[in-house]
C-alpha cells in the first residue's frame, strides 16, 4: 500500500492547503502554491479538498505504484504518462500494482498536482501535512522528495467511480498575464505617480522566484519616505516593495511578518495564475476594491462548486477503464475508454 | 498610539489593525490585550490573528465575512479590551560572537554611526531587550529597546541566504535569525544557540514577553558552545524575574 519515488523530479513536495493558526509563532503557512488545482484533483478522487497531494515543479517525478490506486493529475501540463502511454489530466485514473507514472517536459504552467484517493501517510504537524522546507518540518521528513523515497497510503481504496472536467472548466496558463490586486495595506507610503507606475507597467518574473516569493523586475517604484516600516503581518499575495523599488510577491512559504512597505495584495483567485507562471513570464497588475475582491472570491468559489456538481453528475466506472491501441489513417493512437454511468 | 485604530485592507481574506506607528511597550501591551478580547469574542469568519509590534493581522474566511463586516465586528470587540498585565518574565542569555565572519556588517554599522566596532558591541550587549513578537520565520523574536546610537537602515538589496544564529540590526530593531533564510538585516554577530529546533520537544526557545541578554564571546568560546550543543550538553542560561538592564547607553 505505497508508491516508490524512482525519480523525484526537480522539486516535489507533499502539500495541502497550508498550516494555519501558528503564524503568531513565526510558523509559515506553506501549502499548495496554486490552491485551485489540488482542490479539484482531490474532488476527482473522492477526497476532501484539503487532503495532501504532491506538488511538482517544472519537471515531474517518476512514481511506481505497489498497489492499485485512483489518482488525478491537475495544474501544469507536464505530459504525464502511465507505463509510457499518455495519461489524461483533470480526470480520475485507476493505476494498478506495478504501474509507472512519469512526466515529460512542461508544456504549459509550472506546477502539477497529483492527488491520491487513499491519502498520503505522512504525519499531521500543527494541523497540516504541508512541507515547509526552510523550517524542515511537515510532509515527507520535512523535505522535498528524493529518489528512492517510499510513501505509504493511509486507507483502503473505496472509490469505484471516476470523473472528469468539462474543457471550459480547465484553466489556461499563459506566459504573460494580468492579475488583480487590492491596494494596501501601505499604499499611502507611495506617491500617486508610483501607484500609477505599479498599475500601468509590466513586470518580469526574475530567476529568484520560488515557493517563498517572486522577485519582479521592471519600472522602479519610488517611495514617499523610505521603504522600511515597523515589521507587521504578511499574507499570501502581499506585494512588498523594498528600497530598490522592485516588487516582490509573497507566496506559500512566505515569512509571517516583514518590514518592507506592502503596496498591494494579489486577490486569492488570481494566486493560482501567479503560481503557474515562472521566471521570464510577465505580470501586470489591475486594481479592484476590497468589496469587488470579495465578490470575485465568491464567484470563484461558485465556479469550484459547479465543477464539484459536474464531477458528481458525470461519472464512469473506474474498473471499466480500458486502454487500447488504435490505427487511424496509418497513424497509431493510444486511447482510453470508459463506460459512462 | 493613534486615538482610533486604523483598519487597512490586505487583500480579500485579511486586514491590518494598526494601533500606532512606533515601537512602544504601551502599544504592545494594548495589542496583547486586544488579541485576548478578540479571542474571547471572535467575529464571525475569524481564522487567525498575527499580533505584531504595533498592529494585528486579522485573517478571515471571505465566504463568511468581508472587510466592512470584519471592521464592524472588531469595533464591537474593541469596547471590551481590558488592561491586564504580566509579572513573570524570563531573561534569556544569548552568547554572541561579534564581528569578523560572524557579523560581516559590523564595520558598516560602526561607520554609519561614527562609532568604533568595540563601541557597537558594548552598546548592543549592555541592555536587555523585550521580545515584542514572534514572526518572520519560526522562532524569530522581534526585540525592542535597542539604542538609537547603533540604528542602521536595512540593506537595499536583501541577502538571499543568512546563516541561522546571525544577530542583526534593521533600523532601530535588533534580532536573531533562527534558521537559514533570506533577509535584509545588517549582520553584526552570531550565536551558536538554536532558537528553533524542529525535532526538539519545545521547537521555539523564545516567547513574547521574554527579555534577551546578548553576552559577547570569543570565536573559541563560540566553537566550544557549538560543540556542547551538538553533544546535547549545553543548557541555555535563563534567569527568572531577575533584574532587567534597561539603561540604554
């Protein structure tokens, strides 16, 4: 009842939706960078949305299953394969003992998520299974996965029906994108022109972009009276502007507090977009009010509710999944067929 | 302290309650009392509070609340904030090797303030610092009470890696890095003491309300203490309710 990590990939960690309630001790939240994808992957395998998944960045792992399991792969398209044959994304997949899950190169997006119906058997620390590598806690031994690791499952496989998303429900990842922000908490530390610069310029994501934060490069943002504040709280999506005038977006492994002025905060539904962009991508910012942000948040939750409804309504029997090879006009295809219930 | 608390938006799931724009024992005490009041009577949708020097980060569930509703709920709680206090405190001694490879920025700090390196060490280690808050990384304590004579702005470009145990200065604040992490503080020394040990029974050494006392040590002493720590033979010197040195040179 486990799987073996034959190749760990570039940066693969166990993540759930984060370790909340301990930030006052300086404990970072960690959790999935793109919260949308693991939530949907978990729904596809019959889990609660906050169950721990694998998050893999840029280059995916190779996993060997020692028992049958229902999985779902969402997020970035890294050309997943099962036993060398292309595997579907955003859809429940039944894997059997001895099956190999591997990945090719990344085609769009940056981070893929793999959900497991039987759950990952790693300890719950301070209410969460998320790996916080800088603090060396959580997930699998507090670290990213290495070749040869073996991770157990928590429970028996009870899922008998799989499902999938409608094409329109699958997000498209772009190299250049616009994200929405709420100004503040320290927007009053910047002159009017600087806010204008921030909202009208395009910023490139530098190579210093990881789970902790994304350093951006572009038009310099000038402060009224210095970049330092008395250190206060930071949230997922806080945009800090240090003395050099280049914004930094604070991400999942962010520090809980910090002492640079924060010009704005990325709204939660757009964090998934940021998480799927990497070095070299370009970001521009548009402003929404706190009230609008709250409405957008609720619309986005409604979208996930619709996905949940569709998944519940469009099922197939997992055991009935058949793979076959097909020749069409001289070309070979590998297809998967499910009986629709 | 402001006459009225300021409420600042921090995205769709959080807001900042700001009580003032200075580091003061009075504001910090007001914050600790406010946290207690909010916890005793939490507004609908409240998820988590991060108290800091002069503000509280209020994190809420945006499905159950929004900025306006949360402000209203918090305002109602503010009426019941008490004046409690605490009498028990610890003074925690932190042996620190100043300068050299351990504190690469100490000469900059000295030059910036027209002092010698020895004067910086003397000023930094002759007062006890109140730990106002934990934050930034696990076990990082923000300390108050540093002399303005050694205040130095943060680095313009933060370092990408600072070793655990580093003692630094940022504007009028001083602190110790518990884990290897990026940061923009001016580094003046390093302690072999572990402030954060994920495998220890109590992973975080310092608590809000403690006093921290820096004790200058030589490089040899640093290495000796480090060896004792590795062999699990070192005990941190903690003085309970001792005399606090608050005379800032």
